C-alpha cells in the first residue's frame, strides 16, 4: 500500500485496539443506530442480489448485515489493515468468504482497479478525508443505483468538537485530521451526478442519507 502521511496517521487511529472494541460492541449490541438507519433505508429499496462497495467499511457492519439476505457480493476498501482483519474475522464467522472482496489502501489511490457496484456506501468516512470533491466524485462514479452516506452535521458545536480532536491529534504528533464538510456542498455535488435523496436521518452528531440515481 502506498502510504500518504494522512493515511499513515489513519492506520494509527484505526488500530487493533479500536477493532477489538468495535467487534465486542457489535457482538453485544448489533449495529449502531446510524448503521441500522442506513441498513433499514436500503432494505426499503429493491436491493436483492445487488452488489455493494463499502468505502472505509471498518469491521464491515453494513456488508455483514446486508449479505445475510440481500446482496450478491461486496467490496470493502479500507486504509486500515487492522479493520480489514476485523471485517475478515466476521466474514469467516458468517461463512461469506465467497461473497466478500477486500482492498487495503486509500480508495482514491485504487480507483482504477475498482469496478462499478450497484450500491456505494461511505459511513463516517467523508470526515476522514480533506478533499471532499475528489472523494465524492470518485466514489459516486462507482455507483450504479444507490449512494449512502453517514457524515457529521455541519453545525458550530460539531465543528468545535472536531477542532478539539484535531488539536489532540496535533499534540500527539499524528498527521491524521478529521473534517466537517459543508452539507450543502456535498448535496450539490451528489445531485450533479443525477442522484436524489430518498432518506435522511439523525443519530446524535451523525446524519444518515441515502441517494438514488434518477433514471
Ligand atoms: C470512523 S471509521 C468508520 C467505519 C465504518 N464505516 C463505520 O461507520 O463504523 C472510518 C474508516 O474509514 C477508513 N478510511 C478513512 N479514509 C479512507 C480512505 N481514503 N480510503 C479508504 N478507507 C478510508 C478508516 O480506515 C476506517 O476504517
């Protein structure tokens, strides 16, 4: 994997300790509220036998839940090796080895080898990436039908919290930073690719949105 300073910093944040915590929480409580909302919004659509590209999938909660009954196969692209290992642990438990593909690295550096999928999701990933135009344009170009996002609300309280988080990263000499992007700008970009929003929900600081390609 080529390692930009931002991505190397991400490897330190999204590490084995975080994976252990995420796996334990998922096994005890199931999907978080924001993941469940995106899963439910997708299940209301006709997604049987569709494929899904989950960018920054973490331990792969969206993929594991939707592979149970609906999807044909998934591709997980994640810049954290530890999280990919966590997702593979659940894949083996679920017996879905023949339905899941993995790519380790920054999604934007691997776009040439990633096929289009019916559904593309980025849950809590836009806040990890500085160039929102690049991330949304590259990822939505991989979506045939649906585009799902979980992103932080762009209000002043969240911006202050993210600012404090970045200060703490700076003090710990970690080059990784988190970002609150303009929601209007993200919506305009997505609409410019011919997608309309079919679901919008809230979960504490997160907004959950599902967009559908207009025929
Ligand atoms: C906050 S976690 C979210 C995990 C999961 N999607 C969820 O909502 O629980 C962010 C994930 O995105 C990954 N990530 C961040 N930027 C990325 C990029 N440019 N390409 C691929 N993965 C990325 C991180 O490694 C991490 O696993």
